[in-house]
C-alpha cells in the first residue's frame, strides 16, 4: 500500500508540475481547446453544503462561477453519472464515497490533486480502485445515532451493539437508509456484513426487518423526517448517521450533546471529488477539485456537513471536542472486496429488506 501511495503521489506531483510549467490550455490534453468557462457545474449529493461565500471565493480567485447541482443521495449520484456518461451532467463531482468509488471509475478523468500531502495519504484509494482519479475531501464514520432524551423518557436502556438492534426492546425504533441508493445505507450494510460474515448477515437483516426497521431512501429523510432528535421531526430514536452528527446538535458547548453514537456499529467512509470525463474544461475542473482541499473549504466542512476534513492541519470547531466521537475500531472491508461483491450484496439485501 505504501509503495502504491508513493507512486500515486509521484504521478500527481508530476502532473501538477507539468501544469504549472504550461498554460491551462496546454493541460487540457488533446481535445479541442475551449475558452475559459464562465461557470463550472459541480454535481453532488443532496447533503452537500458549504457556508455562504465559500464557493464565491473560488469565483473571486478564478473568475469562474460554480453551479451546484444535487442529484440525490451518493448512490443515486453515481448511478446517474454512469447512465449519462455519453452526455456528462457536469464538470466536477463531489460525494463519491468509499462504497461506490469503483463504480465511478469509468466516468472520471485521471487526476488526483497535488494539494494533498503525505499526511492525507491514508485517505487515498488503491490506484485500481479509483485512487488515480478520486481526491479525498472529507471522512467520517457511519454509525447508529441515539436520541438520549427519548430513551430516558421511556425508561428503556440504550442499545450498544448491532445485535442489540434486532432485540424486541428496540422494535420499531430504528430507521436506516437504503443500501441501493444511499452511501450511509450501504455503509451500514457493509458494517453488518463485516460483523456477521457472509454466513450470518442475511439472517441478521431478516431479524431487523421482523423487528420493524424503517428504510428511507436517503440520509436527509432518515435523519430529519424519521429520527426523533432535536433537529428532526420523526419518532424513531435510532438512526444511521455519522459519528460527528451529535456535534451538530450542540447549541451550548458546555451542555451535554442531546444525541450520541453507538460506537460498536460504525463503518469508516471517505468522500471524494473528481473530474468528470468529457468535460470541456478539464484544466479548470482540476482547479475546482484543488479548491475543495483549500483551507477555506476544509475549515467549513465540519460546521456545514458535519464530517471530518481530510486535511490534517484543519482546526475543528470547539463543540466537536465534547460531542464528536472518535471511533477507534470501526468496521472496514477492503475496497477490492466491496468492488467484487457490492452488486450481489445489494441485490441480496433488497430481496430481504425491500417488499
């Protein structure tokens, strides 16, 4: 892995050096040159958010506006890019994650930002799994979140493990996202596969379904419409979200977080950006990918999207010190194994979980 990272970093550094030595037009490969665009289209998932003025700073630096187009959850986003690869929907994509990375390879240009340093190398994927065309931007652990107030009010002990969630005490209390269309939904499925193995995960999901698990299409619906937390409107006190989500619920840094994380349910996930194959503006698109690693964007990610920036020198918000949980031993599956089995796992999951 270390040798592949060094090779990838060398290739990225060489590409950046070439681009610095040549004009932007010369870096646009053999395609017909196009004048600098007035805007670039950034396609992303529905949960993408940056603070006011963050993307405007890119425009101020380059003269290029950014048109953000949200295309659903991460799984739906990648599916749409694949289906429209002959007529690209944009210039840059943000939100391809670890679980869907290999599926996105055919629709991306080879490019990894030279703004990455050795400190961020652990977030890179192997080259054959998209590591030569996906730049890591943020990272987070997908975990079951718990509404402390609900459990205190109802006198029910909070669950701890994945196995607990299938117990009768937690009937009709859990909401998850679809593994077929949602990246946190797929990450949760992968956590159960890692925990129970090929011989046990399907029986576990049958038990969850029998115990009344609710399945929403994506994170936004699950967290804001079905979860019972203080920012939400639902009645289910258990939701698949992120280890950093409780920090978003903190209003007073001196007060305890109203929601928490079941630390034994987590799967590690990284989100990436890439240049969409077929863009008329590859050089400018690379600039936008680079900008997503800038101090302005990386510092804004925790407060806007409630995940961790990959740039290790970024200072985190004060509320994260008390409320954002660091997961020491999350579930993980090798990207090559995910690539080999993902479609089969999703189909088998759908046969169990989707009526």
